[in-house]
């Protein structure tokens, strides 16, 4: 299956993954307490099926959940309607059209940033870093240049030196490179797991 096929089948992807566990990378970034830090505001970029948004809301974070797929936002709104401790705001938008992000203690982007167009990625990354309050944490993934989908013109892929450059000026708590085969859509993975903190 191509990257374009995967993009057109998001609803099937959400259904297949609606019972999966919360991202272990996000859990690692939050620590065992999960409690809000700083201004208590989090952004979930590419919120998808809403699993991570739901975790944050139930831990009393106030969350801005963003996804370009209306199906995703409807799922997140339905989860929030079941009861949560934090406030939820949802936005249907692609990353390229978002503009300035609100000040946040936590920004999560689980397997979503690669779907930002390459021409827009540098400015979008800059907006993520600018939105982090001092001490704020970004946690998420980037796809590497040996990923099966590398070369897709509407997606962003990074070499290790590119990732190092993105982390300049940030405190790196985790930068882990992973490569192998598998996944819901079987293909060769090359990705970077990233947890960084704004000084």
C-alpha cells in the first residue's frame, strides 16, 4: 500500500487501532504521574482516534486536538463527551494552515509530523518550538530517509543530521532511531522517537 492509499483510508485505520494502548513514548514523556505541568495546556497534533487526547483529558490536561480528518475530530469529541477532567478544543486543519500555536506545556505528535508537506515543515517546526513554554516538552516521531515512503512528495522525511539540527537549542531527553519491517500497513519503517524540552 502506498502512502497516498494510507492517507485515503484513515477511518479504517482509526477503527483498527481504536483499542490499542496509549503511546509508550507519551507515557515516558509524562512520567508515572501524568499530571499537568506548567500552564496545563497540551496540543495533540494529528490526534487520530483520540487515544492520547483522551489520556491527557482524563489526567486533567486542557487539550487542543488537531487533525485534518473530520472523522478523527468526531471521534475525539465523542470520547470527550463520555466525561473527562480537562477541557477540550478541537480543530480540523492540516498542519500547513495552522499558523501560530498557543503556548503549551506539552505538544504531542504521534506519527503525524511526516504528513506535513516538506516546504512547510521548517516553519511548522519553528511554530512548535515557539509554542512550548519554558520547560515545555515536545514528544513525537519523525520518519527517516530510509522509510519505505521516503520520496513521497507531500511528506517529510529526515536524516539523522536533520533531526540533530531540529534539536538545536533544546534539551534532548530521548532521541532514538528505529528501523525495521512491520506495522498496520506492512512496510519498512525508519523513524526517530523524540522527547525534547525547551530550556
